[in-house]
C-alpha cells in the first residue's frame, strides 16, 4: 500500500486520537515517563510534574554530542509540557491537586506509599476529582508481599526469570540491553489508562490502575511462567528456536543474516535452494531431530555469499531473512525512513537530532513528534495561568521553593 493511500482520509486539525485528554504525570526515569510518552504521542495534553531540581533522566547517558541534553530525556519526554513543582511542600501539593482536578488521567511511578505520604495519593486526588483515572507504575505493585521493595528494570528482569533464558546455551543469565521491564510496564500503564478512561466515559466512575514491572514482564513472557509452574524444562536457545529449524544468525562474507524457516512448505523451497533434494520432505519434527544437520547446511550456504545476496534470494522465494543490523545501520535503513520512525527534532539548544517516532500509525488521526522534550519548568507560567494563578501568586510560590 502506498503511504498516501493509507492517510487518504487523515485529518490534521487534531493532535491525535487522544486529543482533548489531559494527563498529569508525576514520574521519574523511564517506566512512568514511557506511559506518559505513549499517551502524549497519541495526542493527549501530558503535563509532566518534575521536582525543581530536575529528575535523573536529565543526566542519564548517552548525551547528545555537543549538547548538555540527553537522548533518554528527549526520547521519552517529547510531546509533553513541563511544570517544575515541589510535591514535598504544602503549597506544591495544593497546586498539584488543583491541576489534577482539571485532568482525566494521573500517572505516577514512585515507590508505593510515596505519593500517599506526600498527600497526593489516589485517595487525595480522587477527593479533588472523583472520576480520575490514577495509574501507579511500580516494581512489585501496590499490594503483595514484596510491594514495599525497591524495584528497578534489571531487578524485575531477573526476578521474573527473563534473564535465565537470555544468552548462549552454556552461559549465565543476561539482562536485556534495553529497559525491557520499564518499557513493557509503560505500555501496560498507557493501555490501562485508556481502558479505565473508556470505563469512566461509559459510567462516570474513576479508578486506581496498578501496574507492576514484574506483572508486565510475566504477561509478555509468552506463557513461560505457566511452563515453569508445570515444571516443564525451559532451554536457553540464543539465536535458535525450540520450535523450528534451521533458524539462526549466520555469518556471511560481509556480515551476518538472521534467517530460517518454520513451515514445511518453506523448508521445501530452502532444500531446493541448498540443492538437497533428499531432505526436501523433512517435516518440522524431522528437522528438530536433525537440527545440527540442517543448521550446518544453511550456515555453509550463507558463508559463501554476501549478506545482500542471501537476503534478496530469500525474499524472492518468500522466505524470511534480514541483515543483522547495529543501531547505526538500522538508522540508515530506507524502510525506517519510509515508516517515519526517525523524525528530525530541533531541541532546546537549537541542535537537530533524529528521535524515535511513535510506533502505531493512525489513518484518520495521524501522530508524530509535535515538539521536543521541554526544559525544566518551561511551561510553569502557561500552566499556572491556565489554573487561574496570578503573577503575584506565582512569584510567591517561586520564592518559597514550591515552584
């Protein structure tokens, strides 16, 4: 399909499918900000409430070359507004609750009990806005035996068993190179917020949404926790698959490809390509039993050819194969450009950088990176005026350290 056909009926007078929804986000680092990022990308007015000293993500590497800004901050806080507010002060709490009374959704990802201690927990916000959707993202959840523990992304990955299956068969546990637990929890936080918002719109009822990193990782573990509960052995497969062969990352003359087959009909095409007519009728079960043989045959075939030839040949036959890219190579892929997945953004210091764009495409209400990540307190005056504060009141809040 041509891109122009997909967007033929698009309207550009809205920020996205969530235009008109207001989100107050009191978060730090990644999981909570990711939930807010998804909603902001979808067009919601997301106001990030940040301590006046600035949160840790403003200092997390990698830094943007020649800039004091960080890639994590610019990535996860784009499309948001920023209010620098001290929630440890009574005046800051008063402003926060007033802001929440204008919102549809509140997102927080502090250790359970922290927001309540500050006077801005679910019950406090619900008193100000009874139909509020209040999303709490944490390591181990709002209840349960371990709910009071500190829970970061790698902690969740190791607790959930994910690291036990990652890596080479004879190796030890290895975490993901990305914030996998934070990312999945952020996505479930956004999904939970939208589901609860749908319920609110139908019934007028708000509610508290509890999202844990460990729950999110378990949910996204392809049923492996069930296998564990049934004491079914789980192997570490690296780039191979328990259910299919041959599948692997294969060395070529100028790089690596990830290729393989799952269906018997695909194997028949591959056997013809490998000039192995005697093996053409091997079933999936047969290939699993002879995994080393079929894997070696494909490995030897790839070893004599450049990556492009392998990928193109597989593509012509309707078989799956891709170059094993680095992120630098990925950024230069023409398909990535055609999907608008790296969008040029001018950040606060004037530098232009490519930022990873929203994943979901909407034919009627297109989304994009509308504006860069805000500087600390960039929208203080704008937001406070919206709430009805005078210039004198603003100045007083600044003087006492609340704003």
